[in-house]
């Protein structure tokens, strides 16, 4: 039994406006990276903590080291020569920095537990997403949306928005990969796909009537054909 690649009928296509690609500096090598945030109100966006924290740290990046609103993230990285020292060169007429970054107090950069952060802004133009709190059964189909690699080749890595259908795995399958996984921990899900989504940072959405609702955020790390985890 599999739900991989399964698209539910009577569901609208995913609206890319629900996923905000933003740029940030990487402290581990002084380059520029891209991540995805999702607006849950006009002033709050949710993203992965690892995207807005210093490498292997719980310390948040300065607000001016995170930039939203870039119409062409790939071009922005090119203009800055992928050098964090040139990050200010990316700013444009429609770009903006968060006024505050709030990282989950229990975020663990080593285990990725509570890998959640909020970006506080004055008024985002992004489409606001509703948030789902339902519990998913094994083999439920969800949509992973993010930036990075969705195929085994590193040549496909880019700040362009990508998406792929994945399926939630049974508890035992997840425990085989991550011994600490527990189905009673409703704040983490485990899912996978036939193609690698290693390196994809973004969000997980559930299909709903004529739209998609936000279910989880996180880093889609792992090896091809094996489960991946997200923190709600």
C-alpha cells in the first residue's frame, strides 16, 4: 500500500504565494542561504529555527541578516556573489527585514527538536495560511514545499520553490530510522518519498477544499527512500 505521488481529487493546485522564500546569511561558511516561511497572520510568519539561527546554535541571526520579499532569490545570491559580507546588496524596493525573530525556547540544533521560529513583520503581502491540527494516519498524503534539492543530484539544488508529494509512514518504520520516534509525540511527523528531498527546507501542507493548509515546518533531511521528520 502506498500513497506516494497521490494527488487528492477536488483540491486546488498549491498556491505558491503561501510559501515565502527568504534569504539569510550562513554563519558556518559566510555564504547566503534560502529558506521558506509561511504567513499565519499579517504580522507573523513561521519557519524553521535552523534557518534563522547561527550554525549549531540557538542564537538568532540579527534581523538585518534575514531578508524577505525578494522577487528573484537566485539573482540576489548572484548579485551578492554568495558572500554574506555583501548581503546588503540584495535589498530592493519590495524587500523587508523582520522586526523580530523568535526561536522556540526548546530548539535543539543537534537533534532538530522544536525546530520552529517566528518572524515578526509589520505587514506581510504573503497569502495567509490556515493551520491544521488534525492527526494523520499512516500513508496519508501530504505536500512538501520548500527550497533546495528534490532529486538525488546536487545539480538540482537551488533557491527556487519546489514541491513533492510524500506519505506519512507507520510508527515502526519511523522507529527503524529514528529510535527515539514516538507516535505519542504529536509534534513530530515522519514521512518519505521515492525521490530524495534531502536539503529541502520548507513546510508541509495538507490538501483541503479548494486550498492547502499548513501542517508542519522543518528541514527535510535524510537519504533517498527513507523517512524524514518535521517538527510542528
